[in-house]
């Protein structure tokens, strides 16, 4: 009798499959990291610009700082977040078109998005003209309201530059071209620091000078990205002149852009509302200061999931556009593995440094002690925020932003805010109770997005991506 070779063959086949899976996972990891790391770096540079502007205005006085902070908050809530959300439609349609090798559609959809964002920027800019009157109506100090109005006035031209840079960024991002974004961010911050100092202190424009500097640098960033797209060989396949097609059929942009905006804004607005609620707590100055420090810290740490979420969006959209549902599923798994490791590491580090975090923001012993007590809760929030950043990127890449909008509405307004109100007021935990609400909302969001992602039919998503890409094509000569 000859020895059976069936078992060794089966083992070899199983070994080969495992080896192939690990090779594919390693290759996918490299692709994700190549996009994520530069995006994290870009986000950190942009965050630094906000900190630098706030620090320079802070040296002018309390009224100037309060006015600038209020104007910044209002401009994000009513303007920049809306523009950024609408531009996220390009992550889906351009990413899937690039994966399907329909390169001419990238320019078409980018032009359409620019037109839509410009049209939306007009009423936003008009609204910002009346910020002093609006703030006065809700009982804000007239001096602070006037200062906020002057700051917002100089931000209005930057809305249009921000619209351009957001569209250019998505156009490049979906092709995994991240170097130009790093370059534009480095140039922008190099211009911003001396320009802001000059405008604020030497020209004597005060806080308005900081706002004007932000606007000028927004245009610098947009111009750098535009020049790269215009002249770089990397964009040769996807670069196309504007045509009359760009001025027709905005439906595809709006169908994805509106739910993307709701995904982003519903979460952001809930945070702003919680900060406002601090103003009616006992000792509102302490509660507002501590919660603002906590949210600022979370925003800084969220740059990591932001970068990984952007990379996941690129990879999922590209693979679905290419008709490769298996590749999209692998990208999701690898991205979630990365963010799980990152979340545990960042959360543990934050907990270990809890006695030093308050010192970085304040000299008041009461504030430092309160922040120290908050940090264990923040370390939990870091974990939920990390997973939602990546899962939201997967949603944008797959094109199911509408489900994400419903999730955020339920998570933050049916769960998060009621929990925050209950623990903050009924249980008298004040600001700490509000953080409980943030965690409850974030955990609900992650659970629902995880369920949607786990039950996604990737083959069906690939078919829908193909229909989306080929339903509207540029006429060929």
C-alpha cells in the first residue's frame, strides 16, 4: 500500500491560504498607512494653526479672546462643518470612479462639488454678517458680540477658499495622492505664523488680523493644491478641463453630500450644545473651562482616527469601484485592527498622564484637580471616538452616509443628550455627567455602525458602486 498523501495536501492548501491572507493583509496595511500617516500629519498642522491663532489673540485681552472663540465656534457650526460635510460626497463618488478606472469622472464631480459649495457659501456668508445682532438677541455681552462679528467678517472670503481646498483634497485623496496635502499644509503654516503675528501686533488689526490671516492662508492652501493638480504628472489621467456638464445634474453630489453633512454636523452640534449647557451649571466658569479643555484634548487625539478613517474611506471606495468586495472587506478589517491597537495605546497613555494634563492648560488648582478626575472618563471616550472615526470613514467609502446620519441622530440626540442631562442635572454630577452623556452617545454610535458594517453585503455594495459610477459618464469624443 502506498501512504496516503491526502492529509499533507490538505494541510499544504490550508497553509497556502493562510499565507496568502497574511500577505494580502500586510500589503493592505502598507496601503492604509501610506495614506493615514500623511493625513494625520496634515490634521495636526491644521490643529496647530488654530492653537497659534488662539494664543496670539489671547495676549490681546479677555474680550478679544472671548469674541474670537465665540466666532470660531459659530463659524464651524454654521459654516465650515457644512462645507466639509458636503465635500465628503467626493470620497464616495470619486473614490469609486477611480477604482473603476473612470478617470474623467473625477474632474467632473469635483467641478460640480465646487459649484455646489460656492452656492452654499453665499447664504452662510450673509448669515455671518449678522453675528453681532444674533449674539445680542440671545443675551451675549455687547463687547464680545461686536468682537465676534469683526472676527467672523474677515472669515467670509475664506469660505470660498475652504470650499476649493476641500474639493481639491478629496480629489487627490481618493487617488492616494497625499504628498500635495502635506506640502500645502507645510507652506500654509509657514506663511501663517509670521503673517498672523504681523497682522495682530504690527499692523494693529487685533483679533481681526488673526481672522484675515486664516482667510489668506486658506487661499494659499487652495492655490497650492490647484497648481499641483494643474501641473503634476500624477494627475494627468484624472485632470480634465471644465465643461458644461459640470453645471448640470447636481443630484449625485447632493444625495451623498447632505447625509455626509448630517453625519458630521449632528455630532459636532451635540458637543457645542453640551458646552453651552455648562453655562447654566453652578460655577459655570469652572465647568465651561474644564469641559473645553477636555474637548480640545479629544479633538487633538482624534487626528489619529481621522487619518485612519480617511485611509479606510479611500481603500473601501477604490475596491468597491473596482468590483472587488473581498478587498473592501479586508481593508475594513485591517483598519479596525489598527485603530483598536491605537485606541488602547492612546487611552492607556492618557490615563497614565492624568495628573499632568490639567497643568498644560491652566494654573488654577481647582481646574487641574477637576481635569484629573475627568481623565479616566476621557480615556473611555478616546476608545469610542477612535472606532467611530474609522467606521464613519468606511460609511463614506461605501456610500451609506444616509444610515450614518440616522445613527448619529439617534446616538447623540436620543441617547447622548438625555443621558448628559440626567447625570449632569438630576444626579448633580455637572460637567462629569455631561461627559457620561458623550460616552453614552459615542458608544451607541459605535455599536450601531459596527452592526451595519458587520451585516453589509459587500457584493451588493460593489454592484451599487458600479451603477453609481456608470450611470453618468462624460461623453467620449
